[in-house]
C-alpha cells in the first residue's frame, strides 16, 4: 500500500470515529437526561474527551503524512506519539474530574429516574463503541498507526466501562441501592485514569526511542531465516520507529577480503530482504566490519582460503546477542 493510500485510509477512519463519536455522545447525554445517573454522566463526559482526542489525531495524521524534508530527515511520524500522549493527558484530566464528581455524588445521593431508558441507551452505545474500538485497532495495525491503535484501545476501555455501568443500572433497578451509582462512577474513573497513564507512558517511550522488542525480534527472525553464508556476524542492532516506518542500524561482519562492491551487494541483500518482509517500511543503515581470525570458529564459509581456525559452531542470532554492542567470537560461546 502506498503512503498516500495509507494516509487516506487513516483520515477516513478518523472521520468515521468523529461522526460516530458525536452520535455516541448525544446518546449518552440523552441517557443522563432521562436517568440523572452520575455513572452515565461520567461516561458522557468522557465521550467529549474522545471527540477532542480524535480531532487532534486527525491533525497528527495530516502532519505525519508529510514527506521527509531537510528539517525532518526521518519524516514527521513521531507526532503520532505526541497525539497519543495528548489523548492520554486528556483522559487523565477527565478521570480526575469524574472521580471528584463521583465522590461528591456518593455523599449527596439522588434517586435515578427512568432507569429502563438508561439501560436501553447504554446498551446501544456500549455495542457501538465496542465495534468501533475493534475496527480502529484492526485498521491501526494494518496501517501501522499508533494514533488509530491508541484511539481504538481507548474506545474499548470505554466499551468495557459501559458494560460495567449497564450491570450497575440493572443492579440498581432490582435492588434500589442508589449509592451503587456513585460506586460505579468511582470504579469507572479509576479505569479511565489507568488508560490515560498507559497512553502517556507509551507516548513517552516512543519519544524517548525505547526499543520495540517485538519488532526487533521479528527483524532478527527474518535475518536468521534468510541468512547468507557470508554474513558471519550481526551485532549492535538498534531501531527507532517513526510512524509506520522503522529505522534500523546494525553492524555486520563480512569477509575481510571482499572488495567494496561485493560488500555493498551483501548489505543491499539484507536491506531488500527486510523491506520485502516489512512492505518497504524499513530504513536500514548497515556498518560493515571486516572479519578477524577469532571469527573463524563461527564462520560458515567452509571453503574460505583465508581460514585460520576450523569451524566450531553456528551462532543463532537472538535478541540478547544481536542487540549487544560486541562482535561474536567462537571462544566466547
């Protein structure tokens, strides 16, 4: 999928979220109007946060779609981390506000009216939010968009909370214990705060280039699977993510007697293998190291005329040894 097609799909997804988000907010405030439930009010207020966050997500997708330029040689993809952090911050603020209102309602209890309307409307909104959240996560994984995935996870949390509120309304209907309404709102606010914390943490991890071990392992597995006999060693691998793109750099040990053209061919081969697997999303910077006699024990070029020591064992490249800034040698294994 081209970059332009990917961006168009992202924009369409966000537009769909905005339209449906407005509809859901109207449904939830209507439910609150009928019931006067504090728990439903907290859910409705949190839906406003969803709309504001989606507007910022729309803006971030527009920025991230810009091509690389002189000022931004790695592109503009990291704004998606800022978008996720912004959404997380809004969620934290709304969670604190909702928690305050919930405790206030706990000490100033009120009777819930027309509870059947509340059950009907919250059931409807919960189903719609659940479907929308799964849609966004699926679309975000397909398009490698942290913004869409973050929005989707947030909506799923909202859906689970709606289920909790619905269960609470049913309990209140049959028990008439109206203080349960405030307890549900308190539990909901705690869930919101936890969701906001996770989004802010993921945002900071991305901005601080915390390594994505799952992606790193996938890269190493691809290289292992397509391993060429002249690739003696791979080490000091690092990666950064910029939106959908992955920047990888590493050291590769090659035969010392290779000329520059042959060395370049080997590096280009590894680059092509990774980009075929990752749909041309990898920017690969490879530093070639000439082999030393101490690498003969792990070198699989059995017919090498420059071999100083016999082959001892094959090194299986894994996270713990490829990420290490140290070339492998046979006597270390």
